[in-house]
């Protein structure tokens, strides 16, 4: 009887280990430390836009991701409360648009093959983003720095992003 009980426990432990998902190298909570926009400066390299206090949060966990950040690298200014929230004036609409415009948010699934990270948004501020996947190369520098690098077909429009691990 003891042998039978031990066999069942062994099988259960083996099965739970086999089904446990392996942690990917990008898993964790990150913030944007620097964005290098395409283009050239006087040295012939990309234009670095460092964020000293980046308003950003990017989370990778068990095949899912979520990212929210300010595109401009600065915190957005607050807008005055509307006098009549049900009937905004044109100036109030413009103020809210300007506040919302630099904000990016999307979440979905991700997959890693080699050094390529492919994200597939399920929900996003930009509806067009939800219609496709996006691949980028990633490079780890030690345990706390992650680079997201556009693939060659996106290198002229997308920035290289340096992330710093928070957790």
C-alpha cells in the first residue's frame, strides 16, 4: 500500500513539473530607461531620448504581456475639469485629446523564438494594433537590462528601447 501511495505521489509531482511553464528570459516588470529613435545625429547614430523618470510599465509573465507608457518620455499635464462633462467645449476636447495622444497602452500574448520576441495585442488604445502581431529582437544585458530592437523592416520607423527591470 505504501509503495502504491508513493507511486501516485511521484506521478503527481512529475506531471506537475512537466506541465509547469518555463520562465522566459524577458519575464518580469520593466520600465523604459531610454528610447533611441531612428534617424541620425552628428555622430551618425540614432537619436537617444533618455527618460530620467520614465512614466512606463511593461510586464511580461507566462506568455502574456501588458505595456503602458508615455511616448514623449514625460508625464502628461493635467487638464482642468470640464464645466459640463456631458457637453465639452472645443477647447476642452482639444485639451483632452492632447493629454491622451502621447499615451500608449496594449496587452496580449507574446512568444519567444530564439532572440525574436513577437507580441500579439488582444486589446490596445490603437485599434489598428490589435489587427496584427509585431516582432522585434531582444537582447539581455545582465539580469536587469533588456533591449527591444526593431527588426530590419521596422528599423526606420520604430525606436530601440532600453528597459530596466523593476522586479
